[in-house]
């Protein structure tokens, strides 16, 4: 049986609520940023199911001893926001993964060619072989930026099967590129939209997530 990319659209009402707030063109920047934080939180919650490494321990309750399960603190977790817009999801993700290491990857898109260029990369030379990696990329549109990010990350020893991508809005072109190159990936997104316009923006989408998060229209 062939391996296939898995894309999850969690039916959580809070994800639907905050997505709608983020889509609304009349949402002010401060509320848009709050919506992105909440989407980062709830999508990370969904993505961490059966992904975080755990271990069994024994604890003493006030009455007796019992078995329990905890997240294994020895297993490394890395969160990688794709700048700038990925920073808007970081606060929400970090509340659930407070011990994770944060690495920044800055990518900008040429608006004429739609090709990405890297202006900041503080990824380590090599990740541990079982490091869990959470990529925060709000918009999966043409696929250029996320494919470049995946190339940078996997070249440092990460198994794509340990990677989770958090996205607010995804479009078919990006998902098709990821599926062809990285079929072991798991993606968690609030919605899959119908496609892109001539400028490479997702339609209906939510506009430029970076500009709307930081008030730089």
C-alpha cells in the first residue's frame, strides 16, 4: 500500500470560530492577531495527538501509588515558525509546547515570480534523529515557501514522518507539491480553500497574514 499525505481539518467549533474572525476583512489587526494565536493553540492541540513522545511512570497519590503517563522531557521538540506570518501562530503553539526549542526561518516571496528567497535561517546544522518538528506556516498557497522550508529542515536529518505542519488556510497547489515530495507528512489546517488568484493568493483566503497580524498594510 502506497503512503499518502494526510491533511486534517479538525471540526472543532473554536477553530471554525477563530477562522471566521480571521477571514473577516473588518477584523482589526489586534483581534486578527488574537485569532491567529488561538488558531495556533487549537491546531497544535490537534496535531500533538499521538505525536508527542510519552513515557510511563509511577506516582504517589495521597492514597496510594499508581501508573501515569507523561510527555518524555528527554525527546527533543522543535517549533519552526516561517517568518513573518508564522510568528502569529507561535504564542498559541508555545503555550502547549513550553519546553520546545524555537528556530526561525525567514522566507520572502517575489511577487512577480512567486519564488521564495531565504533571508534568515537559524536552524541547527543537524537535528537529533527523533526530533519532533512543528512547522508554523499560516498560508499554504503556491507551495514555494513550504517546499523550501521542508528542504532546509529535512537536509538536517529530520524524518518527514516526525514533522507536523500547522496552517490556517491551505490550497490544492501547495498540498499537491507536498504530497508528491513528502508523502509521510501530516498537515493540520483550519480549512482547505478552492484555489489561488493570479497573484498567488488563496481564495477566499484571509489576505496577507503577516501584514494583518502586525498592522503593516
